[in-house]
């Protein structure tokens, strides 16, 4: 993708976030899509590309009355939407479509009408080779590598707790956040243990919600009412569906490849970045994200976060909506991270970072199985 050739001109979340028992998963996709096309000043008839995960694009297109020329159902977990943005950019640049709608909706808490591309059981690789040894999903599997990380880097439980504390500070500035009350390191460490070393505040929320984006060629931005958000760089990669088979428990290969490609495509230095979103299903992910993307050296993320650098007033604002720990987390969080990056670049975020011209939005899929990185900027960055 040529830097700045693609722009996001529509972005919106569902009307409500949190607990939404009156809407099915498909209706959450639709609610987000309707809000998004309204934000972009267009109609469903203007859309000729559809991408989504968790639901089939056939279901979404049919429900919304769209007749697309291009669809993408890439589903690699919570960062699928970062990959959709990247794939949409490639499709638009190749002339396959002009106006792409990317949607997400998930009834993670109310469990109404959940469907889509799901599978599992004993026949899967994790089912055969990990489940017999006690791995029972993210809390008991995703957290395991961090024990090795802590041993090798000397990272402390206090530093881990600071991730939850920092993001609660950001959430306190966001009216739509689920959890807004400030917390302390001691409160985090003394809360209910979920899976060592993670207590409840260090694990993601379980909520309902959704979001949507409109992606077009940059030479069309004058046709839309919102300030355009330009794509500067993109990246994606995968590693393994089994946490036990990571090449290195202290680093994500998918994170490194995805972010390196995005930074190379954007042609920027880390010092130029004003804002970062790192998918935080659990509190350890910002450690991996900061280090694997190159913002910190190995083992330095803990002290960096503990010193307040990622908190309000810090030198590198991270997860400014409150993240998956305090804002919301419906199960596939990547869309909400993208939404916050767009808001920051537009200058419309609840906790707006001053002079936010470049935002890096980095996602994880599965349990370190996949990654997607999207770097966004303003007109001034082109």
C-alpha cells in the first residue's frame, strides 16, 4: 500500500455498549453499520465492499441490503478487523471495490444470536495437544507465557498491576467506559485471583457491542463530512494456534513481523508516534506490544509503564479509551481499538491526546496466534 493512498472516512460504535440483551449479534453489526454510514454521510447503496468476522459477510450484506463486489471474511481472532482494513486498502488500490464497510458485533455478555465461524473440540490441535494437560481457554493458557517472561526479565507483580491502574485512569475520562472508578496497585493485587498471576482487574471485561468503519481511496475524502484518517502503514502475521508452540514465550513473532511491516510501510520512527492502542485482553499484552513493536527493549516495558509513561500525562499515551480491561471487551476487541485510534486522529476522543498526528493500533488474535498493525495519521503526516 502506498502511504496515504487510503483513508477511513466513517467510524462508529454501537449506540450502546456493555449489556445489550435486546439485540442479537447480527443486529449489533447492523446498529454499528447504520451509525457508521451516518457518520460518513452516505447510504448502504454506496457500499460495494463488506468485511466482517464472527458473522458471515453474506449474512451482514443480506441484512443491510448491500450488493457487494468484494467481501472478506478473514477470521483470526480479535485482530481480524486490522487485517480487514489492510485487505480493504489492497482491494481498493487494485480497483476491486470503492467503498468498504467493515463491521463487528458481538453479544459477548448477553449471548443473543451468537453464530459465525466457530469450531473446536477434541479434534483441533489445541484440543489434542493442550487441553489434556489442563489448558481451558484464555485464562489458563494465554497467561502462561507471561510466567516465563517474568522469570527472564525480572518483571514484578506490581508492574503488571500498573497496567490495570493506568488504563482505569484513562477510563475515568471516558463517559462510555464500563469501569471508571480509580484503582490502586494494592487493590489490583489483592483482588480475586483468576489464573496466576492475573487477578480480576487484569483480565478483560465481558460485554456486548460492536463497531464499523468506512474505507475509501484518499482522493475521495473531499466527498465526506468527517476529517479523514489516512492509512500510513499496515502489517499482519500469524504464528501458532497453540500457546505451547510459541517460538519464544517472552516475545510474539506475529507481533514483531506485523509491526515491522507497518512501520516500514509508514516510513516513520517510533519517536514520531503520538498515540498507541495495544489490544489488552489481559494485562500482559501491553508488555509484549511495547517491546515487540520496538518502543521498549526486552524487559523494560514493566518499569516504563510503572513510571507512568503510558498513563494520562505520560510521554506515550496507550489505550486511551480504557482498553479491554476497563472500556469494553465483547470477545473480539480489535474493532474498538481501531475506533479509538480514529477518534484520536480526528481529535474527537473523550480523553484526547494533544496534537495526535500519528497513532499505532496493534492487535492480537487468539492467544498470540495472529497479529495486525495499522498506523494512522492526519493530512499533516502525508
